C-alpha cells in the first residue's frame, strides 16, 4: 500500500527565498532542495515537516536573524498554506475561518494542530507543530501567527491588534519587534501558541460566497474528510483533494499527485487498479456538488457554474446534461417536486 509522507506545502517559502538573491539559492542547493519552475511548480511544492523546520532554522542562522519568522509571515498568504488555507476561500466570516482552520489543519500534516476556542467575550486561535521542541519551531510559530494576524487585519483593518499573544518559545533578545506587530500584550514561555481577541470580531465578513452554496460545499468536503480513516487510502484522498480544489487551477492530476507526495504515474496506475481515473473522479465530484447545489440551494445556475470552474454557463449546462440526461434547471425543478 502507498504511504503518504508527513509533508507541508512550502512553495510560498521557496518563492520568498528565491526573491532574496543568489546566496539563498545556494542554501537550497546545499540542502538538496530543487527550485520549483513557474507558478504551478511553487503551488505544488511539498517538503517533510522535519526538513522544512531545518530549512527555516538554517535560514535564521545564515542571516543571524531571530525574527526571520516575523519577516516571512508579514509576506505570507494563509491561502497558500495547504488545503486548510485554501478552504478559507469558502468562508463567509472570520468565525467560519477559525472553525475551518481547526478542522482542516490535519489535512496539512498529522503533526500540525490548530484549536479554536470561542468565548462570550474573548476567543483564541491556537497553533503548533507537535513532536518538536518549542524553540526549534519558533520561526514557524512566528510566521504562522503573524500570517494569521495579517489575515485578520485584511478584513478588520490594518490597525487592528489582538488583545493577547501567547508564545511557547523562549524570550527573544529583542522583544520590541513582537510588540510593534502584535501590540504590548505579548508573553513568552507560555503553555500554548495563541492569538486572543474580542469575540465580536468573528462576525467580520470575509467572503461574499452565497451562504447556501457555501453550506453545500462544506458539507460535501466534510463528508469526504470523514471517509479518510487511514493515510494509505489513496482513492479517498484523491477524491477529497479534488473537492477541496474544485474550480481552481490546483485541481489537476499533476498538482494533486505532488501534494500527496507521489508521482502522477503512480497515482494514475493506482486509480486504474480501482477501475477509475483522475478525470472520472473529477467529473463525479463536480456532478455531485452540482446536484447538491441545485437541489439544496437557490444559488443561480451561473454562480454554480463559475464556482465549479466553468468559464461559461453553457459549458456547464452541456456537461451536466451529458452526465445526467437533464439540464440544470430541469434537475432543480424535479428535485423540488420529487
């Protein structure tokens, strides 16, 4: 059976490194890390957790910069952070973002953990990589929490700061860098890595995605996530990956195989053994989501087509009728009156 390595999506970090100059490319060469080619290569780049932590620690040592995580985090987009980040696209509020990040974080790596706690007045979002010393993970912790802060600020306002930030790693030599980013309430040597904030900010709007369509998409992805009971169930993981990336440039056999840390040839061969193919699975997932959206929401056919990645509603109508024998409008009408 195929085993999946505990890897993270690190294209965002490699892109940042390459933009810094030739000396950083030398660091990648020394660690035998190939430089991705083009945007597609960066989006699909993965690395074992241990090697990722070694890379960012070597980078901090090379620059003699204890704040490298803060620097990288200021430029990072959480949507580049694996499936958990991509699913933020479907959330309508910061509350849904926090709930989703906690649930889907395990799809990034079994060593990564996120926890969201909502209280009446204050709430917090916690994050860590398990199995490593907190000081060894400090740069990853810094960049992850800063990226989370920047995500919140995108929708609340650039001047927004959390009420409290807890960090497990030891006290830095220059804590003022943290205060400049987070505010005055930053504590080190804490039992958790967490950002605390007023609960009322969770109602902040993030996306204008139709709420009924959002519910259908999340329900479908959650059902697939529940089916993944073992890391060697390739067909279910491919199916889940398709559902997470449907309608985006990442929903291709090449990129999904890279994210699952296997070759595209191996993935295709394994799928054939189960009597299916990537194309067939993608078509099936699109059909299931389309049927659910038509039957369970009032979202327009045009909006559903665009969400599924069709550039024109006519193409969606043709594909749906070919698969089901019915046009989307007729299917919806029949679903309303079974």
